[in-house]
C-alpha cells in the first residue's frame, strides 16, 4: 500500500484505487512548504478531530476534488455549514463500508474544538480495513488500553502514531502503543512541527529498532510502500 506523508499528521494512503487523505494541514506548516496543496488528490478526507492543525486545508481540498469528508458528527455538520455537502458522520465504535473498504472510528484521548471556537465533538482515530490491507491512525491521543482491542481484533499492515509528546503520546508511549496494536511497521506523525513537539529522531528510531519495530519518519512529500 502506497503511503505519502505531507507533514505533521497529514498523510495519504492509496486503497483500492482511492486516495484517502488524513488530517490535511499543509499551508500553515513551515516544514511542508514544498508540498503543493492545490494539487493534492483526494477521494476521501478523514479528519480525526477539530483542531486547526488537522483540518486547515480540508474545505478547500474537498471543494476542489469533490472528496467525501469523513469525521465525527459535529465536524461534518460544521463543514456542511461551509457548503461541503459530501460528508459521512461516524461516532465512536461505529463503522461504515465505503467503496474501498470499511472505516471504524475509535477512541482517542485528547481534546477537540473547531477553529471558530465551537464544539468539535469527541476526538478519535481510524481503523481502515480493506482487501489491500488494514491500518490504524491514532489521531492525537494519549496511550490508552483501548488500543489493545485493536491489536486483538484487527491484523494491521501498519499504524500511524503520534510521537511529539507535550500534546500527545511521546516516543516511549508510542512504542507501547505499537505493542498494544501488535504492529511492526509504524509511520510517525505529529512531531517537530512546533517547538513543544520536537523529538530526537535518531533516538526514536533506535528505540523502535531495539524493540523489533520499524519507525518510518518521512520528509513531507515522501512516499513508501507499507
């Protein structure tokens, strides 16, 4: 499965000839200046929670591409008021089968408010199941025991985990999360964008390697097959 990282928590996965774009925050990210947001493809845009650093470019991309926006109920309503009509609302523990596979909205321990200060609903993550393989995106979260349920029920090809500490899990908790979800291939996100979430990338890779897991830390715009 081809995965492309666009910086911070934004990445795209190619699933069954569809492009799934997660948490698009590019134009406000100095580290992603080389990414041409106006050219990004998307068939679906999945948003984990309401903070601006996870949805800042979503409306523009949705209007340009006609993508379906998938998130919690409150966030889909908010985008609907901005004229985004192609939406699908999920809530915790619920899932839906789309034309590429099934998406389940799972627990994340964080906060969520929208850029205008309105209520953003509860934050979450996503488990995507498809004939091409399954993966988990944690969204912004603390380490939680609920992650063990994912590992017990869904074999994962890879997991996308936040690493930056301060606002989310740090490297050590992300390593435990990888153990909980029983996944060897990890794509790191939500690190180095702002001073409070700077990490030692070499040390992080070494910790994962010592535990028998591969931590992929991509440059914005870089792709790999997982």
